[in-house]
C-alpha cells in the first residue's frame, strides 16, 4: 500500500506540474500559437554558478526534478539515492493515449549521445521517439550552459547497464506498475 500511495503522489505531482505549466500564461514561441507544441528558444538568462560544471549539473537535475522520472526510488527515498543508482531509468510507466512510456536510463543515453544532441532534445522535444510526457517546455527555458552541465554531470556518473521496460503502443497492457495520465483539453 505504501508503494501504491507513493506512485499516486508521484503521478499526481506530475499532473499538477503539467497543468501549472500549461496554465502559466507564458507567451507562445514565435511561429506557434498558445498551447501548441512548438519549441521555445533556450533562455539567454544567467546560468547556475558552481565550482564545476558537474556540480552545477547535479544541482540542476535535482531542482528540475529529473530524478523523479529517471531514478528508481527517488521519491520514496526523499532524494536520498546514492549517485551510483541515479538516472538508471524507471520501471514505473506513464500510460496515456500515446501508450505506456518509461523514464529512460539517461546514463546509457549520454554514453551514445553527443552534448549538442542532448541540448537539442531538451529544447525541442525531438528525441526521435516522439513520446511524452517529458516536460521539454521547461528545459527549453534553461541556458545552453545549464543543459550542458546536466549532461556532463550524468555522464560523470559513468555507464549503468540497467534496463528499463520497453515503451508500449496504445492498447498494449503493461505487466508492471504504471501511472495513468489522462491529458485534459478545452477551456
């Protein structure tokens, strides 16, 4: 029951954060309309300052809540997960009209992806698989330096071969735990 409650809290937190982002009243990116999925340009604002890029990246991944979807047990442990276990993916799926998706093992991703491609994905949502619910509209507002710091921090953790379940197409029934995400549209 405790695990189910934690999953519910995590799922509800994601829904609230998404709803707040959608209702924030932020202007649409040039060439798009409010509520469309057009990419926003990265912020030219100040970057987080730290002794190293990796330290800045660690801080940013925490405040940006990256661990919530990419680190098993992060919420249950209230953020007290050893660095060796961070960003190895999540076995809890997010199910919606798109099917069921799982938080990727980012440590594997950064081993095969260039820093420039990482920045592109986090600012345009074009990861090649077209799967939500990655909140790219938030990371798109971060400076390139901050996005690169996140990449370097995750890469500094080294590879972790842990696998995550494969994403499922709409209608396919997940065999493991998942959070049902039902997007709302309209006024």
